[in-house]
C-alpha cells in the first residue's frame, strides 16, 4: 500500500525532508481509503499535492478549501486518530494537529 521514501527524497510530499525511513501512503492511497468515509469532501476537486506541499501559499490555499468543507470535523478526527504526520487534514497542518493532541483541545 505505502511507498518507502528515504530521508530527503522527493515524492508525494513534495520534497519535505524526513528524518528517517518510514512508509508514506501515496496521496492516491489516502484518497481511495478515505473516499467512502469522507463523501462530500471539498478537496475532491483540488490538487491533492497542495495538501502535502508545505509551502506557505499551498498551505493557505489548502486551509481555505478545508474552511468550506462539510466533513472537516470528521476529517480532523480521523487524522488525529491515525496520527497523520504530514499534510493538511481538517484544516490543520501536522504541527497544528500535534498542538491539539498535546493540549488536549477537543477536535471540533
Ligand atoms: S477538511 Fe480539508 S482535507 Fe479534510 S476532507 Fe475536507 S477539504 Fe479535504
């Protein structure tokens, strides 16, 4: 299912440097796995790479799409449950999701 990327490799995550080897499901894998759970998601018509790009412009655009998403809360909850380490889910970056988990703020 997933692809193993080496530290610093470029791929589905658009050149994000990773500190160690780990499996990273492709964007297509993620979308296929979640399609039935997140029907109506606002990002279905967007470029999925935008959600993993990490550049400020891409992050802003992805968050704007999430802001109008009818399944945002469910998306965020699923990402928190899975411990998604990369990408924007539920309108939050990975760092923002870690903050939510650290602070125990309920995912709205
Ligand atoms: S909250 Fe964002 S990433 Fe999640 S399904 Fe909606 S648009 Fe896609």
